[in-house]
C-alpha cells in the first residue's frame, strides 16, 4: 500500500499549488479592477466621484446664470444622468439639466443637502461637487450604484485590516485543507480495498470486496473478475489432476506388459537354441525395453513433481559425505573405463548441512552424472565440486565433452522443458533427466543454471539453501 500515501501527498501538493495559483490570479484581478476604478479618465463606469468632478469643471458662471458646454451636456444625456445646481445662499435649484425627473425637489434644507451628499434623492444615487457659489448634484440611474450610508469603521480596524484578512485567509485555507483531507480519507478508504483486491488477483487469493461507496461499480467488476479467475483456476486444477491421473494410469498400464516383454526377451537372449544374431536382437529388445521402463518411471515422477503430488521426506543432510557416497555408488555401478569422475574437494568445509529429501536429491545428482555420459558417447572426464555462499550452497557437475551451442544453452535455461533433440529414438537430447533435476531442485527452493564448462563441455550448477545456524 505504499502508493496510497504517495497518492495523498501528491494530491495535497496539487491542492496547495491550485490554491496558491488561485490566490495569485485573484490578486492580479483585484489590482486590475482597482486600476480601472481609480486610474485613467473619469467615466460613468469607473468612478462617479471623478465623473462628477469632471462635469463640474465644464460648468461656467456668467453673471447669475450657469452654463454647461455642449460636449459635457451630451455626455450626461447619453449616460442618463441628470444634474442640478443648488445655490449656497438660497439652497434652491438655480440650474438644471433638461432630463431632470419631475419628482426632484427644487428647494433643500440643510438636512436634505446632508442626505443627498451621502446618499440618494428620491431613490437616485447622487454625487456632488463644488461649483462657483453653489453645489453641483448629479443623479445617476437608480440601478447604477449602491451607496452605503451608515457603515462606519474605527481607525484601529482599518489599521489591523491586513492582519485580519490574513487570519481569515489562513483559517479558510485550514478549513479547505481539512475538508480535502476528510474527503480524501474517505476516498482512500474506498480505494484501498480495490487496490488490495487487484493485488490479490495474480496471487490467486480471491476475497470478495464490499460493493459500497462511490467506487462500488469498480468493486463489482473486480469481484466478477476474481470469480472468473477462481473458476478458471478450478477448471485448470481439474485438468491438471486429470492429466496427472492419466499419466499415472498409463505408466501403470505400460509397466505390466513391459515386464512381460523384458522377461520373455531375457529368456530368448539366454536360449542356447537360438543363433547369435537372434540372441543379439533379443538383447536389444531387453535394453530398449529397459529404456522405455526408465522413461515411464521418469515421466511418472516428473508428473508428480509438477503437480506437487510427490511425497517429500525432508531431513537434515550433510552434503559433503552425501555427495561422496552418491559418486562412489555411481562409479561402482559398472561405469565404463572411458568415463572418469573427479571429486574436487579443495577448500570444501568438512560439514555443510541442508534440508532435503535424500532420495530425490540423490536422483538429481545421479541424473546429472548420467546426462554427462549419455551425451558424450566417446567418453569424457566429469568434475564434481561444491561452492557455498552466505545462505546457499551450489553443486556443480561439469564435463570436458562435446558441450552444447549458445543457442542450445539459451533454450536449456529458458525453455519449460529440456527436449531439444528431434531424433526419433529414445535418446531424446537433454530430456526428462534434466527436467526432473530442475523440478527436484525447485521443490527444495533452489534453482538450476546451465553454462559452458571451463573444461569446454557442459556445466550444470544447482543451488539450494543451506542451514546457517544449528
């Protein structure tokens, strides 16, 4: 589940980055808006105060009358803004625009002047500016501005406003982050079972995931996939079991008639009434029948090992003495003179212990020795040595025979079987012998590796765990 904290940290980083970018964008937008409102030429859409002052600058007084130039008058008409001038002595209207609404008073008390300066006249937002011996009042459309007449802030509040805004922003960020973590936590709790379920699929561990929450559809699909895989595994297990039973049955059925063939052929080979040629043919039948019997036994053992049906009698084994015994028995079993086995004992500790099935390990070593003989018909030297690491020990069987090509080595190390010969005889290249070696060693949590020998032949190294503490 290492990916989930990584996912959360990246999401939080992305959230913080998004907030910072949003804040920067808002600051830039605010600066732009303020520049539009408080800089440049005064206009209806920017600042009504500057707009009013600009109109006042275009008003002139001649004797007792006021005049507004045509350009400014047209601007007021276009913007639907009306205007009046209140005389500072009489407090009555002495000048007005042509579009003055009918309900606008013509005389004002001091209180009225105070209200219109701060707020509205008859619902029209008003703004004022001083003119010669009077007060210019401009009335804007009712829906143009919203004036706040009563709010008042202390100087201390205005002074502390940046700190207050910073605190408010910080609290908002904390709240947003908390909410995000809360929602992310819920999402992670929904995702975690899905991730675990997906990880279990290749392991063959099928556990039903709760189909609840926003990802229920995904959970349902994973459960369906798990169910399909489980059913396929059951069907495959049945097929493998049937295959193993079929091989065991065929092996049993072949042994009985084969024993009879071997028995009768042996009698014919010893029959003095037959000619020498007939006796030789009978001996060939016996030898080939023995090979078939050995092949059937190998096939049965390989099948049991492949499907974990072979009983394992694991016990503590002292490797050095065990190998000596196996080699001596092999040499004493009518080994031909053109084959020589060399037991290389230099720098080998007296005791190396491992956990193994003695009979199966013996079969693996014997197969390697026999493999070297089978593929070097003109004879060879066979070298057996031991190499140990901190937690493993390797048994190396190599020869100085004909060896194999690089292509064959690649096939031997990476193929699912070792049947590389296409000859139509019983000597099928590196066949079941090496396959059984690999299966035996893998059942002991080890591995097998083939390479060219330093003696120019073939080298087979089997590596298994050793006992490091007693």
